[in-house]
């Protein structure tokens, strides 16, 4: 009987730990987003030399990778939280675990798809041959022919 009580207590402790992860992950994501914002604003407000640009880009990359890990964990927790009712039956628990593993595999194999820039445009930026930032803005607004109406 004591072993049963201990097992139930351990199960409750694990569920509490998973529940606390929701808050921890939310706080981590908020922190990472603030760090990225700091870096973006520093770039916007300061003139940087080439070496400084490289260092700040490396930091942005590191923080973005942290953010990706946090978002992946958030997606796994989202599936778990949406399906806690399945914990009552052992058959359902295996289905829930399979869903979580499937999502983990999807997340590990997912790649970012650009929202605005085409891959060729990014390659041109890297070569230093792309300078039409306004055109991208106007295309996003559906106004391909605008030269300088209000947005700069």
C-alpha cells in the first residue's frame, strides 16, 4: 500500500512539474524576445563597424536558436495541455505520447519559410547588391508602384 501511495505522489509531482513549465517557458520566451528587441534597437540606433556587426549577428543567431528551442517546447506543452483528459486511460496515454513524439519529429524537421524576402533577395543582400527596402514595404502593402508616398 505504501508503494502505491508513493507512486501516486510521484505522478502528482511530475504533473505539477509539467504545469510549472508553462510559466517557466512563458517567462523564458518573454526574456528572449526582450533580448532580441534590445539587439535590434542597438543596431538601429548605432553605427557599427564590420567586426561589431559580425558579433551582434552571432548573438542574434544564438538568441534566435534559444527562441526556437523555447517555441518547440511550447508546442509540445500545448499538445500535452490540450489532451490532459487522455491521461485517465492507459490506452489514451500511449496515443497522447505518440502525438507528442510526432510533433517533436515535425518540429525537429521544420524549416523557416520567408514571409517577405525571396531567397534571391537575401542572397543579393549578402552580396551587397540589394538596396530596395522600400519596394519590399510597398509590395507588402499591395502598392508596387509607390516611390515615396508617406513611408520611408
